[in-house]
C-alpha cells in the first residue's frame, strides 16, 4: 500500500463504523459508499501483503 493510500485511510478513520456505535440508515449508506472507493485486492495479493508485513514486523 502506498503512503498516500495509508494517509487517506487514516484521514477517513474518524468515519469508521464500529459495533458499539449506532448509526442512521443514511450514515450507514455513506459509510458503504466511502468503503467502495477504497482499494480492493485479490486474495493472493492480500496474502502476499500480509506475509510481507509479518516478515517486516519480525525484523523489528
């Protein structure tokens, strides 16, 4: 994931949906539409990124 994408994700964090928070139907739909604009990855791409993250984390 590019630094710009990470920055965009963190900027949108204030709009994240949680189980403990109740939302109106309109808020829920806005959250779905916002999520649809995000990056989408195949299962293989996700597994590769996860394995890369694990290896980088182990180095620290």
